[in-house]
């Protein structure tokens, strides 16, 4: 089942709304059983249960985060979207733990059967804390 562009837009809006409301179960419902997720470190997870197991502690322990959509590009024919975001959350970086952090990145999202089948996350190698740009050691 291929999604129309408007359906992809709506899905992404609802997905982002679930993130904004820390609604873990609703957010997970947008992922295909065969999801492949690769995070900004290059680590990856295959399958919905592995993703659920990996993300649940993060949701439970790292509240007070917010993803802000900057822009989204959708290719209906290829069933893909490019979702550019800003993450605001309490930093987990050494020497800055708990301070407000801003991180910028992009998700490359693929759809299959009306759900997210692949999510590849890329992030800048600098973050912002206390109005300073800090390298992530790259």
C-alpha cells in the first residue's frame, strides 16, 4: 500500500505529535514490524520489538525532550521523506549534564505498507549549550 503525499504529511504530523506528548505506544504504532533504525552514532536496530526494548528506557528516563520540525521533503513515488529537526533536551554530555542542549539533525524515512520501515538518523557533530557550540569529539 503506497501512501499519497498528503497521507505521508498527516502520518508525520501525528508521529511528531506522539513524540511531543511522550506517548510511547502511539509513537511506536507508526513503525513497521520490520523497522530498521540507525541512530546518529551508526548503531542500528532491526525489528519492532528490538526498537521498543531499546527506546522504552530512553523515553522513561530522558523526559523533557522536544523534537522541532524544521522542514520536511516528501517523495511520494519513492515513499520516502527527509525530516530535518532540532532536538532540545537536558544534555547528557560530560561536564554539561542537565543543561539545556540543542542538537540538529535529519531523518531519512522510508515507508512500506503505510508505516515507517526505515529511519536513518544523521546529526551535526556540534551541539549548543549555554550559547556555545561544543564539538562532540569528532
